[in-house]
C-alpha cells in the first residue's frame, strides 16, 4: 500500500467524534443500532435482535420477525448463492397500505370531496413477481399502474385487472402505443393517455376517430417550480416532458374544435424523484392546482389531478440531508389534500380525484442485497520493522525515534511529526535519496506508529481528532463479493447513499474502519458513502468487525435497494444478475415464495454474442493441438474442459470450491 493514498492531514476535515474501543462486555446491541442508525432509516422494518443479528420485521417490533443472518445461511443450505437479493413482499404490502391510509385519513380529516387513486410506475422496478405482488396487495385499495413506454404498457396490460384501478400512459408515444391503449379501454380498463409532448395530441384524436373509441386524455404540465436534490431536472421550462402554458391553452382550443374537450380528464405533473423537502412539494402543488382551476375556467371539466412521483425515502435517517426527507407520508398526504382543497375552494372548482405516482416510496424498502467479504487489505500493523541504525538515512531514525518516544503526553507532537515524515519519505524517494527497500521500511514503520498511536490516543482524553484521523489512515479495504454496477448502480452513477451494515455479530464492537471494494476491476467499483449517525454527515468509511481470510463468513447488507437499482444495473466485467428470493414471513418462520436464479456465465456471454458450443469447441481444438505436440496429457485436457464447462454453467460471482 502506497503512502501517497492518504496524504490528507487536515484535522479540521475529520469528524470530531469517534468511539474509543470499549471492552467487549460493554458494547451492546444498542450501541450497534446507534452506530448504524438502523432504527432511523429502518422505518420499523429492520432492527437488531437480541442475538446481535439484523431482523426483518415488516409489521414492526410486535409482528413476525425473521433473522437475516440465519435466513442467509439457510438459503445457502438450499443451494441459493451469495450475493443474494432478498425481497420481502410483506414490506411492500405495508407500504401500499400505508400510503393509501395516509390519503384516506387526510381526505377524512379535511372533508375533501375527491377520492384517492395511487398508481405504481413500473419503471421503478418491473420485475414480474414484484409487480404481481403490488397488483395483488393493491386490489383492496384500487392501486393502478403507470407505464412510461410501449413495452411497459404491454406489461401493464397483461398484469392489471383491478376493476377501478387507473392505468396512466406516460412517455414518448407513437400511433401504435396510442391505439393499443385505446383498444385496452374496451377490455374494461380505466386507461388515461397523458400528452407529454404537444404533437401527441393529434395522434390521439386521429387514432380515436379511426377506432371510434372515446379517449381519456391527460395533459402533463411543465411547471416552473423545481424539485430539489439529485433529480431536479424533471421539472422546469427546459424539462424533457410536459406542455407549456401556451401549449396547454392551444391544446384546449384544439380539443374544443374537435368537440372532444370532455375527453380531457386529467392534469399531470412530475417534479422529479426523491424530493427532499416538503416546501418544494407544496410550491409545485400550488402551481399545478392553479393550472387545474384555470383549465376548469377554460371549460375543461377535469376529474383527476395526478401529482406524479417524488415522495422520498429516508436513506440515512437524518431527516434533513440530501439522502433524506423532511416530511412523513402523512404530512405529504395532508399537504396534497389541503393545498388542492384550498385553491379549488377559492375558485369554486370541484375537488379533483387525486392520483399519485409514487414508486420509490412503495418499493425501496422491500429488498436487501447480502454479500460476503472475501478478503481484507489490512493496514493495522502491530510489529515495527527491525530498528533503524546510525547508518540509515535520517528519516528512518526520526521514525524510529517517534515510535519509541510516543506517550500520551506528547501525542499531539508525535502525530504532527508522523504526518510530516510521511510526505518527506515520498519526496526523498522521488529525489533518489531513499531506495525502494528503505521506502518500504518507512511505510512499515509509519503504519506501526499509527497503530500504536491509535491505541494510545483511544486511552487519552481530548484525542478524538487524532483517533478519527488515524482510523481513516489505517482504514482497511474489505473486498466484497458483489458488483456495485450490477446491484447498486446509483451509488456509482449519482453518488446515492444506501444504508450498509454487517448483518450479524452486532453484540461485538465493530472496531475497524473500512471502505468496501467490489469484484470489478474498475476503480469506481466501491462504496464510499456511509451514514455517520453522530453528525448526520456522510463519511467515507464503514465501521466493521475484524476479518481475515479463512474466518467464518462475514456478511454485509445493503438496504433499501428495491427502487431503480435492478433494471439500471449493468454487466460491467460480465457480473450478471444475482440470485434473488422472495421471502414471506409467517407467525413463526418464513416461506420462500420464489427463487429467481441469477445469470449464468453462459447467459451473460450471450448478451455479447458468444455461443457456448463454439467456445467449448474452440478450446477443445486448442487442447487437441497441445495433446498432439505433447504439451498436454489427455487427463489434463479432460480436466481443463470440465472446468471450462462448469465455469460456463456457473454463477458470475465468486463461489466456494465444492
Ligand atoms: C419516474 C417517475 C415516477 C416515479 O417517481 P418516484 O420518485 O419513484 O415516486 C412517477 N412519475 C413519472 C412521470 C416518472 O417519470
């Protein structure tokens, strides 16, 4: 490990808190809960049980519970391979019912006259079992579906049969998309085609005339109010979708001329995903409500307002950061209902039925990715190298001196000297003063001193800054059996934070700091954003338990990965889909509802046009040549082909040798 990796010695940048390592007996499950913030972001669905393992509790503490660590082991006993994506449909049921209940309550509390219809935008996670579960759980609450493309419309038509559930058609549309949607009205679906671009309106009226089917039309408004956070660009004058005020007025005129203004039933807008603040939600609502009342005064008697998605998920539990939200689902519902009510009452317009397109908020919580640690690049060094002598360069003698003289009293001075000597070592090497062996000695000594200094600092009052800085310096890299690009792409693509923590051993203090590196050869293939539960800021390292190769498996979980990650995931380095399971909880125990095997190597290779048969045949021919010229025995050829074929049938992730 090169010294140059970690040249930051600015104490001001280092968080000023850090935990001194407690004797093991003093560390409790509560300490772990606090450290990882699980009771904040876990939303009652995840907690640490008395055995020190993460438990999944879809109905809260009093409801059924499954131990995630035991589950992980029992799934492997069944031959399911790690990394595993574990889905909990029970959590989805809770989310669907929660959102519905919040709107029912808001409607009752405000004596609002319209009704509530949720729709789930399938782009958030189109996996078939999941959408089927949503439709099933959504029956009682009339949950509908939203599609944003022609393929998604085809999915929706095959899965949706909820009698009064709404189907919303968004996205770019051609005549075929529109005709399919119109014809689907005839099989009894409440299907609303939203005009996202002005040219689509004529396509819709033409198709309606051709098929003699009366369409239900929505207008998507381009609001001026923007969201906030990572996905702000979905609204505003330059956003990709929606009609400007001018286009809306022209659209109404156009429909009037066609004598079809009564087909205009819905006004839609969407200000972007994961809106962190309720203030943005309210201001966009106000603007949209004005569009709604104005459309009424132009003669369009709309029935629905569709407020889009954006309802956020609290990924870090802080309640105020970019990865969090400063409102609850109930506050969201109250604000939607009361804002619409106030503005409609002012203008004497009937209250619209409310459609929401919350996707993330319904499915983010339900899935967890579990993977194991394969190895560690460990910088903790207990023993110093052989002592420097009088003949060695001065820098070596200085380091030797720091190592020996370090005490609690002079720790500040030693810390500064140590950091100074680090940059000096690099300079001396670059200028040809130190040779490689000497540089290696200096690096070993640096880590030996840092290790000794950390343990001294932990026992010395007022050394929190030094402890934190040394923890970062001595931070390990944990090599993990998963691909960021396949399983948590937003962590890489938009720097999104996901809660990550060990799923077991939480009665013991996790006393190492680590960053997590994945299996890909890409230097971006790592997770380096973690929750700092003390400060609420983001930190670069995760507290973990010590691990060495050969130890019992150490499992980490990435939580709240149910929204967007799977379909955005890619095949970087040819790591494919992971194994996935659907787990339903029973009063005691659980059932495995579905097992969806991950990609085999052969499957992944077919995406890039390799055929298994040709590959095996080609390798076989190479072995024949080598057998012929005596470089390979027939037995070796057989073994090579066997490994090759097994490799092609196998998992793309690392597996234990049988
Ligand atoms: C993506 C999308 C949604 C879903 O947004 P979430 O923030 O996940 O709830 C809803 N409506 C439209 C039009 C979208 O494009």
